[in-house]
């Protein structure tokens, strides 16, 4: 028997799982916890936020600087 439910993670990071009555008692179950992937809208929001993040901007400058010498080479 299978049961799937999506929960919001509370501030205390603790979940209580209530199984449906149809689950037989005295049986073992496997509990797997996975993050729900972000929606496209949420991802775009984070990307827009990163565009003004000073640490991200500095990292991008360093990466661009690392590739400057390669970009100027003729093939």
C-alpha cells in the first residue's frame, strides 16, 4: 500500500505523519523525505534576487575574469 502527502516544513523542522486508517497496524513502513522541486515561478524569483546579490555579482566577475584570456585568443 502506498500513501503520498506533501507537507510544509514548519519552523521547528518536525513533522507528524498521520497514516490513513486503511494501513494495517503492526506493519513496517518506509518513510522517504524529499524536497519538492521549486516551481518555475519560484526559480525565476530567486534568479532575479541573485542578480542584485553582491556576492553573486563578485563571483560572476571572477568567472568572467578567468575566461578573459581565453576569449581573446584567436582560433
